[in-house]
């Protein structure tokens, strides 16, 4: 008896951070916006936050989280992707949005180690590898300010 190989596929939004590509599951994305300087603040004991239409969200700079050189440091020259899991939201700061696509999830744990904020990886159409972001893990990291330290 032969059984077919089971693949885990998800719909994702590709985002650029520096020279790297990451994939955010589409089901987790609420919206993307360009931040204004007056909407950005730092709250003692919480970290960076952004206010959008009266709601305050913790902000994670993905370039710091993954140790990537950003295209620019100024958040107003970037985009925020608001993601949600179980009613909790966080704003992910990225350089740019790319395309939406279906991707095959490859586990990293079998060949590597568990990475905080990463659900797996995928191989893009051009042969490059992109990490698939773990939204629940990123939200947990946003709730723990010391995990957001500058890389």
C-alpha cells in the first residue's frame, strides 16, 4: 500500500525586512498601515507602541528580532502589519509588502532548532528560503518586553 505525502500549505503574505523575505499567514493579518510619527511612543515597562484609530498596539521591529539590517530605521518610512491571535494584536514593522501566495510549510525543528517567532520555512519560486512567522509566538514575545531587546 502506498500513501500520498501529506503537505501543509498555507496562504501567506510575503514581507521584506532588509534583504530577507518572511511569510505571515494571511488568516492572522488584520490590516497594514504606514505609521505616522505622532502615533509612535515608548511606554516604560512595555516597550514601543503604536496608536492606530484610538487603539494601542505593541510594536515589534522584525529586523531587531531576527538580526537583519533594515533598509531604514525610521518607522515612518516602513509599514506596520497588524496581526491577531485569540483577540490579541501586535504591530509588526516591516520594510515592504510583497505578494500573497500559497506556500508549503517545512519544519525547521527536524534539521535545526526551534526559533522563537518562527513556525517553519518555505522555498520561494525563485529558490530562496523564507521563514514563516509564528503569530502566536510573536504576540507572546510582544507581551514580554525583555524579549524585544535591540539585536
